[in-house]
């Protein structure tokens, strides 16, 4: 009965979103139907051979349900006295090329918006080496084929890599200061604005590392009504503080590879020219809403929102 109610709730949420935003559920203008989008997203999930396995490669400790935090407040009741991550097999991370190269990018950014980023030649080379590895994976090759067939991506591997670099790594202004942000920094690394807000920060590896070094304090999970996630879930909604700033609610895939996240968000970004786009779909056992926001021709933000799980 509880599972049925959860499914009905997810359907109602999806219908309500459709009424508010009809274009969100069809991408026919770019040559991709809802069915085709669902198929490619399922293919990306199935192709993510570098996804880590819960209980073997890492373990999480969900603890309590986080409470309400008013907008602008940096005070949150701690409903999780222990860290979110019990352990992560770092040897496994360093043993997978895309993860290893991804790790080298996380310390390349100034977290505060309003301060211009400086990209050194070494950092640019790290970005390009990461994209070289990512575009060799089956996950990104599926995304590339899907986009190229619809005229949304350069058909050549080198042209597609240049496109990815522009989308993810080219700097832009987020806080009225030229070159203070990028899509990669926002989504995967995280940013703070004037010491009062956390922007982005949707990557589980960055969360683990920042928690390990004492910069992140996990406050508890967020979930709809009486539902509760479990330690096997690959998609969570969390409350946490980072460098003393509270994020009342943030969502993240858990355990997935960086190429999977980059492929999913790239597809969503290129399918629509709207400033903000929303896509509802199933990923494995999860009913998910993917959000994508543009900053001109680059990714401003992209992240998953869990609608329901264990529906199968």
C-alpha cells in the first residue's frame, strides 16, 4: 500500500509539473521524443560500468531525517552525529582512470563567486586529459551518438571534445564578476556566494572528500513524507553545511561515475535552448526529475531530483 501511495504521489507530481511546463516533457523540437530520451538515459545507466557498488566500494550512514531550514539561515539542527560516508575505497577510485583524472580537477577552483578564476596551463591540460578519458567510455559514446544523430553535437570525437570543453570548462560570470564560475565548478565542485549560500555541489566524490577533511558536516537526509532512503540507494537528497554555510537541501547521485553524470547533464543541456529545462524519467528503480539551467551557451547548473524509488 505504501509503495502504491508513493507511486501515485510521483505521478501526481509529474502531472502537476506537466501542467506548469508542457515543453518539459517533450523535446520534439530538437528531434527527440520522450520515449527516445528515456531510452538513451536507460542506456547510459546500464553502460555505467565504472559505477561503484554500495557495501563493497563504499558505505553510507543515513541516520536521521533533516529538519526545515528557513531561506538564508545558516543554522540547522544536526540530525546526523556521524559522517554520511562510513568508508570509500580510495584505491578503487584511483584505479579507474576517469575517477583518478576527475580527482585532479577538484582543487583547481576558488569556491567563492565574485573572485575571478585563474586557469593555469597545467589545469587546462588536466581538464583536457579528463575529457580524453571520458570520451573513450561507453557512456559518453552513447551520449555522443544520440546527440550527433540529432545534429546537436559535432560528429567527430575531437569536435565533440571541444564542445564539451566549452560547455563545462569555459569560464563565465555568475556573480557580476567576469570569469568567476564554470559549469564544472558549479555542478561538481560547488561554490559559495558571499559566505551565505552554497551553490551547486552535486557530486558525491567531492562530498566525501570535503567531509573527510572536515569541511562538510552532514545534517541528515531529506525525503518525501514518511519515505526513507536506504544505504543501497544511488540517489539521495541531503542537508549539510560546507565551510560553515548551510545547504538546506541538495541532491546527488551516489556511487556513479563522473562520465555518467557528465553524459546525462550534457544530453539534457543540448536538447533544449530554453534557459531552464526539466525532464522526468526512470533511471533504474528511481523516478527522477532532471533539472538543467543555462548560462548562455554553457551549463549554469544541472542536478537530479528524486521523485520516488523502489517502484519496480
